[in-house]
């Protein structure tokens, strides 16, 4: 991290410190830092999905930070991190470099990675490329094979902004866009909406990500790696996989094969949820607690 890259805690920040670090290519990358940095318990690293950001993990991070440090980054091009002027750098190899930089900057040498969607794939990438750093992992509604219908649905909205005039209208838009998400209350939908949109200078609400994220998928600039080989890298540590019962991203067939490839895998189906569970559901929290406990005991 560059000198002065860490910033002081933001005034009034609820339960976390707002931090920035400078990437190796000179972008300012934001992350939330929860809990006691000197806690003897293993830190947790929470990795969001393709377009998501640190806000998605706020309630979980508050819960986990009672005992341990929790890091919740915004990838480049999302949330409060800088957008990359070269969209070709929006790719997993870049994100992994940024995450390794984050772990070094925060002096976190071993972490339990909790990854939703793309964040789960990055957890597998970290386990393969930096095996000593990953003490355990929870994969939230993602596997080594992505259902084509699910990825098409996601990419359909990633690359085009849909400005909304106010928060209630934005929440209604997301309810229509994501009918299987499974959020039960108006408050839950509002939290999700506030983690999806940002207020623009034009007074409108805009998606809180760089819509150029979609271009790498459209251009297909590099071959897809063997995701099953990366997934098997998690087999040496405690690992759980969560699947929303109504998911269109992680199929039952892939979920079953994941058990065959990594026999120690803890598998949990979260009823009533699509892609992806919010990680406040009791079965999901129980799996997270189990992986953390096993990782603490794991050499």
C-alpha cells in the first residue's frame, strides 16, 4: 500500500472504518474494515458478486466482527472504488492481484473467505494462487459451472444503466427485475436497493458499478480457466457451499458434483431464495459459523 493509503475512520460510520488503498496501477480501492484488527481470531474476507459491493455484507460483518476482523472490499469499478479507465482490466486476474494487495496492506496472512457468486470463484482462485492465505471458505450460490440462463440474465442488465427517480421506484424496479431473489420485507428490499444504486449529480439513481464490466464478457478476450481445478484447491480447508433453492445460476447437478469433487464439502440449500441468499438466513449463518470454527481448529 502506498504511504498514507489508509484513511481515518469516517465520522459516524456504523461499526466499521472506511479505508482506501492504492492499487499497483494507481487506482484508489475502497474497503470496509470491521472489528478489532488485533483480534486473535481468524479474519473474514467478504467478497461480493460481479456488480455488488461491500454494503451487501454489512449485517453479516457486524455479526462476525464481535469476535474477529472482517474486511469487505469494493472491487475496482464498483461502489466507492475508482472505475478503471481500461475496461480490459475488469477480469479475475486483476481482482486477485487487488485482493492479494489488500491482504498484504492489512497484514492479514490467513483469512476465511466468504464469497457470493463471482466472489466465490475468486475464493477458489485465491486458494489456488495463494494457498497459505485461505484458511476456509464459504461459497454463496456459485460453482465451477455457471448455468447459461442465469449468466445471460445477469449480463442482460450489467451493461446498461437504468436510472431511477427515487428509492421507492428503484426498489420496485428491482422487485420486477429479480422476482426469485426471495427478500421478504420492504426493509430488506430497501437495503438491497441502496446497495445497488447510487445518487448521481443529475438527481437520478444510477447502478453503483461501471457498466463497462460487461464488455469483457461480450468480447471474450481470454479463455475460461478450469474452474473445477480451482474449486478442488479448496478441498484442503474447511469449505461450505450454499445454494438458493430457486437459483438459476447454481444448478442441482453442479451442486451434487461439487460434493463428489470435494468430499468434505458442507452443502446447504437455502429455501425460498434465488440467486443469491442474503447470508442472514439461519441455515446460511450456521454453515458460516461451522466453517469459521473448523478453520480455527484447522492447522
